[in-house]
């Protein structure tokens, strides 16, 4: 984290997200502030709360991507949730605390994968010994002869010469999958009862005959599980969630109560959902199956289009917990050209690689890319503005025929220029009724 200054963070985000400098700047400062806070004395660390952010902009302009790339850069546990899927406590629906539990699950998975890399060499070594025991069970006599034979088998095993040999391995049958449905969003009780039922019906072990190549995978998993200290994993995961977790609250505008809508009541109270979110965002303790998690220093990044509502339509208490508001720019043809060419994972590079797998050499000229961008801009203005997602629709339709015929096509070199784009899409774009359904 130390080497990631705000400017460096923005530079890294520029590799994947075009434009939106203000949003990148805001999240870069938020990430750097976390590092700064951890350098302070402990009594001061507790006093400094994260500056949560609201990203305002239409769909497809990069709100989620900015947050996701930030989390990946900082190796922080990250979860994206839709605020509109939660319901007020007392109704059937998901409890808002479940977002924290889901984040802990993600963190446990992350830490477990990190631990796995540190024990994998030891696990492979143990697996080799177990396979040798299966191939050559230890005997009471002829120790020297056994050792010589074992060494020869070890060499053959490492070289893959014995992968087709069949051995008998002890495997676990999965315990019955018992789902517990609870009302009132009581996810904790559901998880607890589920675990209790699994303990009542533990998994059974049985012996299976399989080839060494298949057995190696199963035994590696068993050895890795045995070598990883899950108590340590849980402790690290909870600490990571508390100190560097990021929760991305999408569609927060959908739970706003705009003007006169407040007096009409609406469906399951949107204001009630906001009040349920408030303690999580302010800082509270949440019980999870891995332990108690404090949410005081989790960074919340909210996002919404805010077409029908505005951030001030949120309840005042929740507004106060999102002090930073950033308006993202709508994307035009110029940005679409950059999106198609600049990012390391650009759409054009993805399709070139995909079709390259079938031996088809696809290339995009500057004029072709410009025409795709102009078409996306025109469609966004005349139909619904879905931002950069329009590019996915257009490029997929543009290359649909090639994708279908790629394995058998004779001409393996395709050049996508302006004429190619017009030829394949002009009729659809000009027929407004058709373009509504196709593009």
C-alpha cells in the first residue's frame, strides 16, 4: 500500500477505466486515507471514520468498474450489492446485515487462497508420499530393498509415468445439503441451523478406485485443507474486512423517497430500508459464523443514476454518512473510441483473442473503431442511454456471423473497417423498430 500514492492509484485505474477523473481521484484519496490511518497511534485510528462516497451517473459509465478495480488494486475484500434487493426488517426479504456476512465469506476465501500458495509445496510433497504408500505399502522386512524401489517409483511418479496406474483412495461423500429457510431476514439463524444439521449428518468416507492423475488432485485438496490453520484464516479475514473491506451499494437511488412519493407510502418502505442501512454504515457489530465483525471502518461506495431522485432525497442521517459525492460524465463517441482501444482488457482485444483461438486473424482499423463509436453514441441518444454497454451489443452483433463460421471459414483474415461496419449494421441501425430489439 505504501507505494500507491493517489496519483499512482489513478494511473493504475486509467489502464482499465476511460475518463471519470473525478471519481478516480475520490476513490484514490479514500484508499490512501486508509493507509494513512493505519500509520497513526491506535487511539487515533479508532476516531477516524472512512469518508464514504456516492457516485452519480447513468448506467454504463464505469461506476462499478472504478470500485472493483480499486479493491483489486488494494487486495481488499469487495462485494457489490443492489440496495433495492433489501427490504425493511419485518418483511420477507434479505436482511441488510447479510451484505457484511457475504463480505466475510469473500475475505475468508481470499485469505484461504493466499494460505494455500504458502503450503502448496508441502502439500504436493505429502501427496507424493501418500501415493507412494498406495503403490508400495510399507512392509516389515527388506527395508533397504523397499527404499530403493520407493526411490525408483518416486522418480517415475514425478515424471508422470505412473499417471495411468489405478490406486484406491479414501474420499469423503458430501454431507446432505440441508437448506434452512428463515423468515424476517434472519440469515444468522439460518446459517447456524444449517451448520448444526451438517454436524448431525457428517460426511462419510469411502474408498474409490481411480487413476493417479485424478487421485493427485483429490489428495492435494485434502492435504491443503489439513495444512491450513482455519482459525488463523478466520482471524485474518475478519481483520481484513474491518480494516480494508469495501461494500459497493448499487442502485441506492431506488430506495430514495422523492418528494411526494414519501406521502404515498409506496411498496415495502424504501425509507425503512435506509434506516436499516444506517447502523451498518455508521458502524455497528454484526454476528457472522466466523465471529463478530465491526463495520466502523468498512468503506461504503454507493452509486445510482439519480434520474427520478437526488442524493438529498436520502434520509438526512444517511446523507451525512456519504460526505463525498462525485458526478460521473456521460460517455460520447470520443470516449467510446478510447474505451475500444486504450484499456488492457478492451473489447477489441478480447474479440481478437477469442477468434484467434479458431485461427481467425481479426483486426480493427481506426476508421472502423470510429464508426462503431459513432453508432453507439447515436443509439444511446435515440434509444436508452446505457453507456459503454452499448459497445458490447454492437460489437457482438457485428462479429456474430464470423463467430459462428470461424472454425470452417476459408478467409482467416478479417479487417473491420468503416465499410465493414456499415455493411453489417446499417440496415439494423436505420430501422428504428428493429434496432430497439437488436441493439
